[in-house]
């Protein structure tokens, strides 16, 4: 997994998974463009890359706005001349509420970031890769893109859409040397899970976390670094002829329907 001479663009690069991916790409030789709406978080990720000896720059962008997406794509090409790897990762969880109680404004915002943002990324990065004659893209879906989940209608709908976009786009460009796949993490250790735990059980988030972990056969959340490793694999020649598919990163939860594994044998 040598990315020497390659350029990797990462949206949501200030978050846990985005940051781990930026560091992973950079440690293997890639030049990294960190894209995020959160300037402090995005600049921190870029600085961490530089501290480990890598090359990175930060571009602030709202991925739900076409003008911002065009701008980060152009900034990447202007800086490095290419986009070899694109981690279409920006997303947010929104609030927990039943479908019948979910407000339209929040629904539109989540769909705008998670789904429209993913589409706009594909829409404006793919022409660059087509001109280059190749490239790799990974989208951030979720275990909820396959199985759903209560209290998150906008998030679940957006991630189903991201998976559909991945398959459609992969079919569109497969003959042109471009591969597109998705990662589908289950619960990932970090900010998003702290938010969801607190929303679902404000009185005792730790108890909620323990309950979720009990339903994961491995007994723990996935780490951001483990998701990043899957992204790097999909962007590397090691994944060869793989395109239009997704990888579950959920500690076996989807294989067992959430039934806990025995703690001893």
C-alpha cells in the first residue's frame, strides 16, 4: 500500500475517520488535501500530517454547496495536478427522533450533507479522474445503509442513498480505469458515538454504550484507524478488480443480527 506520488482528497477530514485516513495516506507517501467545514478540526488534521513528515493542505468547504465542492476540487488540482484517491467521507448524524416526529429542516440538512454532498463530490471529482485516465474513490456509507435503525430516518435514508450512488457511479466509470467502493462501519469509537449515546440515554450514556457493545460479537466498537485501513485497501492496487461493492466494518454484528457471542468456551 504505497501511495508515493499520489494525491488523496478527504472530505470530513477533520473528523475521527477522516483524520485517521489522512494520517494513513500520508504515512504511505501520499500528498493529502483535507476538506472540512470545521476550520479548526480540518487544520488540525493537516498539521498532524505535517508533524509526521507528510504533506497536506486544508480547504474549508460545505460539501452540500456545489460552489464549495468545485472549489475544493479545483484547489486540489491547482496544488498537486491530480486527484488519485478520493475519500468521499463528509457526514453527520443529526438528531435522534422517530420518523413521525422528525422535523423537515433537519431532514433536509442531513440529506444535503450526507447524500447530496456525496453526489456533488462524485459529480466534480469524476471528470478529473476521467481526464487522468484513472483513480479510486471510497464513499462513507454505514451499517445502517444495509440494515436501517430506529430514530434516525434522515441518516438511514442518506446512507442507503450513498450506497446506491456508489453502485451507480461505479458502473458508469468502470471501463475508464476508475474504481468506486464503499465502507459501511458499525459503531465507531469517537465523537459521533458519544453524541448518539448521549441522545439515546441522556441520564446514563455509558450504560447505553455497554448495551451496544454487548450486541457486537467482538465486544467493542470499530476504531477510526480500522476504517481508514479499509479505505486505504480500496484505494490501493491490492483491491485490484473490486468495484461497486461495500465492506462491512462492524465486529460481526451484521452476521449475527446483534446477538452477542459467548464470552468463554
